[in-house]
C-alpha cells in the first residue's frame, strides 16, 4: 500500500551568512539599505531585512566560517548597484547582461559572503517609431 505524504508549504527562505564581527556585518548591511538588528538573547546572531528579503548573520570562529552567497531578484539591477556604490560599498561586479536574460551584478561583504543581484534585461529597442 502506498502512503500519501502531506508536505508543508514553504513560504520564505533566509540564507545564513557566517561573519567574524556582528557589529561590522550589521553596519555593512545597513549601508546597503537593510534594516538590521542583533538577536537580543545574544549568541552572536543578527538579522538584515529589506523589501521582504531577510539575511541571517551568525558569528562563527575562523576555522568554522565559510563564505556563502545569495541571489537577490530586483526590479532594476543598475539602480541598485548605483545606490550601493554611492554608500561606499564596493560593487564587485557591475550589472551586465547575461545569456539567460538577466542583468546581473554582485557585492561582497567584509567576510567574503556574496550577494548576486539581477533584474530582467530590458527588451532591445526595435528602432521602429
């Protein structure tokens, strides 16, 4: 007899980035326009939220820390890159058109975690008036 498995519905996902210093990490994400807060019970844990997107930040010792990455779907990759650059954050990879139809760029945080971001490429002008 075959069992039917009832699955719960997933609603959100939040990458967990390992960091050396929670204060430095929270400051970096605040410059990127995220609302930031430290977990009040300690544990070296914090949150960075923006537009319904959340990244968790967790202090890890050097021997356990591994850089992570996340992809942020946005409506205008060029505008986001310009805004982030204007805050002094280095845009590792300025937005470029891709073969898969996205205009993508990337930033890296002080701990080597990467946020790639992209928006749909704008349709090429047909030149017809």
